[in-house]
C-alpha cells in the first residue's frame, strides 16, 4: 500500500505520492491532519509548511544541545587524561562517527535530515580543531613541565652548569620562551655564586666573617642580604666552635696546663676563640698562675673579695650578662686560687652543669637566698655610672695624628704609590715637619686648604676600590676611619677611652662591693646553718629586715648608697687583648676598661672643640 505524503502549495491542495521508506512519522502525521481538515472544507494551503518548519527548528535546537553535551563530556575526559593528549583527536573522531551512525538511524524527514547532516558536519569539524589545539597545547605544556622539573632538580643538586645548558637547549628548541631562558640563566648564575660563597663560609667561617666585615665580598655576585645571612650563619658556627675550643682549653688549663702564655696562644684552638674569649683566657691564665694572688687570698682578710668576685661572676653568667665561655675561663682561674675547698666544689659543680648544658637543678634554700642577695647587688651595680670615656671623632683622630698623612700610614690603607705621592704633594709647605697644631687649623687658611685637599684626595682614592691593594687588610680602627670618610661623617667616634683616675676609683668601688657581697652570702649561710628548718618566708624576712643586706658582721652597712656607676663593657675597644691596657692581676674580665688606643698621650682636653672642622663634610 502506498501512503500519501502532502506538500502544501499556495492556492490549493496538491497531493504528491511518496514511497513508504521516504515518509517520516512527522510527514505521515501532517498528511493525516490535512485529510481531516480538507474533509470539513478548511483551506490548509501553506499552513503545514509552516508547522513543519517549526518542528524542524525544534529538533535542530535539541540536536545542538545534544552535541554540546557530548563535547562537554569529552572535554571533561580530556582534562582527566592529560598524558594521553596525542590520542584525543582520534578519540573525538571515533566518538563523532558513532554519533553520526546513531543519527542516521533516527526517523526524520528529508529536509530535517539534510539540515542535520549539514550541522553535524560543521560541528564535528570545528570541535575537532579545538580538540587538536587543546591536545597540542597540553602536549607542549607536558613537555615544558617535564623540562622545568628536570632543570629545577639539577638546580637543587647544585648542578648549575648542567641546568644552564639544558635551559639553553630548551630555548633553542622552542620548548621554553626566551624570556624564561634568560631569567633562569641569570638565576643559575646567582645561585652558583651563592653556593660557592656558602661553601667558602662553611669551610672557614672565621675567614668569611673577616672578609664580610672588611667589605671583600662586593664582587662575589651575591646580594648583600644573602651575604648578611651567611655572615649570621658564620657567626653562629664560629660561636659554637669557639665555645667548644674555650671549654677544651679550660680543661687543658686545669689538667696538664700550659708552660707559658705564649704556649697557650700557640694552641691550635686559640684561633677559634673570639677576641673577647682570647682576652679572657689571657687574664685567666695570669690569675691561674699568679702565686702572689694565690698567697693574697690565703689571707682571711682578703678572702671575702675573692668570694664576692665568684658570686658576682656566676650571677652575671646565669643572667646572660657575661658569655658562658668567657665566664667559665675566668671562673676556673678564680676557683684555682680559692682556698675554701667546700666553696670551690660548690661552684665547680655549677660550672660543670653549664659546660654540659644541663638544666638547672632543684634549688636549695641556700641557692634561693643567694639568688636574692645577688639580685640586690646586681641592681646596685647597674645603677652605678661607668667612668666617663674620652671620645675621639674621626676628624680629631686624623688631625691630631701628625703621622696620618705619611707614606708609611697611607700604605696601610692599600693606596698605590702614585696616589700617595699625590696626597703628600698637598702637604702644607710651612709645616716644617712638626705636628699639626689644631689651633693653627682655625687660624691658618693655607693649612685648612691643604688638609681639605688631602682629605678630598684620600676619599677619592678610597672610593676607587678596584685600585686599592687587595692584599692589604684593614684593622678595625682603619676600617672605621675609611668607612667614616666615605660616608662623609666627620663626627663618627673612632675611639673611646675611660679616664684613668675615674677608672681606678671605679675599681675600688667594685672591690668594696665584691667584699660586701661575699659577707652577705656568708651571713645568710650562717643563718641557715643555725636555722635548718627556716621557711622561705622566714628567709625572706631575715634578708628584707636588713639582717643580711644592711649589716655586716662588723655592724657596718653591706649595701649602702654607693657611688652610682655602670658595668664596664666586657670587650676591650680593640676587640682583643689591647696593648696599653692597665688591668692588674685581680681585675675581672667583665669589669675590664677598654684598652687605651694609639692616640693615648694626645691633648684630649681639647677634644670636641673643633666647630670649624666639623662643618666640613669630607
């Protein structure tokens, strides 16, 4: 049986016969509707053409949504399989072929099928191009990722040459962009420089610290901040080694000993000590082997002074005011000459705990009482003024020294011979070989001009670092002078020396305080021996009532309104054991006055009275 398929033409109804295979469900439906409408006399020309168009548009919208959902699903699959990017296009083709076969089996009119085939053909092609682009981009990123991972791994292993070479090849092969190649190459150069400097620091932290301090790392290719970080590491390493070395030398001192101070300095561990520790070991050696000092403290009259020094030193070590390594060296020397074996054993045990890094043991009643007494005396010491130092500025340092602008001295700053000659040519001709008269600088314009010119040339030559002799190592004072000149700070303090008379007075007050401290400790010790069951409240009451802190066994005040002073810095101004220091064998390292510097003997009374010179900014 043949089924009618209607094609509506404007102006009347026209019947077109179609084969059953060509008729779609929609077509059959429209034909049936046409017959029904025609049977009742309705005009249907053009109506069903419009209906079929609307129907096909709806189907195309559904198909587009279906296609978009298919592509979204495939995109998600691609994201889950980044390592199979080269298979993505093949997978898309397989998916679309299967989809087209499924569409071909669907029931639809000829017009709709034609529209579907045109749409899918274009859709498959466009999305196929996107799949190919994504695959290519993903494959490139995979290659770049692998390359970067390999380069980064080489860098982490400090194989910077290999990392740089691989980066260069990746750039040539267009795997990495050239800006990244350049950034990585510069990064490897910096890291290689840092790695080399770090190895240098670890192999010889002391030398690194000196080079950093003396400004010899400017051409290392490492940033100042990273140099500073390595310097901190060097200080930490050096401190650890110096503590070990100091403890070892202390044990040697107590054991086999040293035949002389010179033999002690030749100990291979000596160079690991800080300047402060070296100074303390020298002082400790002298006290340790001082027969006269030992004999002095055998006398009951002088024993409180020694006991007070030991109590004070240990209190400062415990509070961190004195470095443990320095304090132990001094403590060993004091205990060696201490005649009271029981007292010596007590403090030796405390030292052993400090050396072993042991936690402080549970305190006895005597320990707690001693702590309170030491706290009181320490507070009294901190309220005392330290001897007023005489400060010498950089400007005064240079112009008070008649030998500063001389060939011998300028060579010490690394200047070339011709540069030195240029400076010396500007020497004031009427000086007559005599030292510069400071007052004359103010009065004599020619002298002022001469010194200004010399200072200007000296600054220029110092600033030309590449022309300085690299083998010359500046002392701490020379570096301070050079830095001050380059920074244009004429008022920088170069040296600071206490007044000798005030220093002597300060030492007398300190010895008196040590004696009173020892007597206070003895008082509380005797009290606890006769009051073994005394409670903490009773002990505090005994101390606070003044039985210990206000009265000695002779009835005199133990802690009184002593002259106010501060503790003198531990380290001498030269950083080590300075020549010209005037400490006696009974002085303690935490109370050492700074050693007199090279300008001792100059007329300091006039220091700081150079307003016309300070206005200059050389």
